[in-house]
């Protein structure tokens, strides 16, 4: 038994906001939808809730087709930060003096105490301070564990790492495959996913080696370095002598004191900036024109202008789809 969305589409005049979107959310889990601002997250949740017309597709709950069922009869509740939508009658009971965070708490509290079979959350923690947000994320997870279906849409990937059991990405091409947040972080499928899931070093490179190579070899456009990457999904490889986008997380870049094998992707680089980021620091390097960032817990004896070797482990370099 589940909430099933199949080929759901929505169009405003000649513009497709959603096209052939589909996913399945099951009781007991929080299902996450991540997308950039304007990607259609709110339109998707509103369509599932029955607000406004769709241009095609089906919405079913526990095997029952809800596509033609009125919003009030669907057993689906939508928590959104759009007060003007009129979805919740209790909005009007909130004092104008209440802060955005207090309003969100009030909305969530009533929704969690309700009897809806499905709870749709559209950026529900955006106005909360970190401590309050963490508390309510835990409450939402516990609600899902009780057997409710929860779908949570946000542009904040960090919130999904805390809340979602499984998730997908929404972009102009629709939804990507369903994965865990951890899988999306460790091996993002596209350039957009790499950007939405946190800080990343992204750079263009031309593929030199055969598609059958265990360690595909590339030539970076900036800096003109020969580097090796994790093969991963063979479908992501561009044609030979064509450009690809490669990604490696700053915390996966290693500062090395010595030389090793070419396969270790060691690059000579100069420190161009050191930026404090609370528990960590972000160090920026220039490797002959290739800009690389690395993240460390503590900066010791390193200053702007210093030269060192950077290691880009091949198994950490991901080949992305455009």
C-alpha cells in the first residue's frame, strides 16, 4: 500500500511545469523531493493534494485512483508556507505578531495531530532556527514510523539527509531515480544533483581512454592535467575526445607532502585563500589554472601563497551527466 504518482503533468499555457513525473512513497518512511527554486516542487505537491488542475497522469492512494477526487476528500494534507493559499483554516487564527518560525510550528503541530493518511510538506522548516528545526524533523520522522505517508519537498539537501529515508531530484527533465540521500551525496547522477547536494569541485575534462578502461583517463580543460576517474555507470561516459563534467567533494581532496603514482592524480597547487567555516575551514587552491577546494578540520602551518601537492583519489572523482 502506498502513494503512487504516475506520469503526472502540469502545464501553464505553453510552459510545462511538470511533465511525466512519477514516484512511489510508502507508509513508515519519509520520502524526499529535492529541487532548486522554481523547479516545480510546490506545483507537484499541490497537484497531489488536489489543488488546481493537472494536465495528465494519475494519483492513487492504497490502490484507489484519486485523480478526479476533490481535495477535501483525498485524505491528503499539505503544509505549505504560502498563507495565501487558504489551505488551512487555522492560518487566520495566528497572530500577525507571530514569527515565521512560530507559524510553521503551529501549522506542523496541527497537521501532525490530524488524521490525514498522507502528509505533504513544502519547505516546512524554512523559518525555524537549527535547534527547533531538528526537533520537528524528528517529530516528522516519528510520525512516518507510526504508519503515515510523508512526502517532504525542499531545496535544502542537508534537511533531507536528516529527514528522508529515500529521495529523488526534480529538474527540467522530471524526476531522477529514487536513492538514499547518502547515495545522492556520494555519487550524484547529474551536474544539478552535484550542486544541490552540497559543495563540490566541478570541472570539465576531455576523455582520452577507451570506455572499457577500469580507470577512465581525462585531460582537464583548465590546468591541462591528465587525471583518472572512477568508472561508475558506463552510460555517463561522453564520446572519446569529448568533454565531460567531473566532480569531487572538497573533503575528499587530500593534501599530500610527497609524490606517488600518476594514477593518484597528484597536482602541484598554490593556496589562494583560507576561509573559516565554523567546525571546518575551506582552503582554495590554484593548480596551474584548475581551481580546487579542500575542506579540513584544522589549518596548521598553511598560509596563502604556500605550495603543496593535492591528491584527487580516482575512486572519489565522479563522472556526471550534463
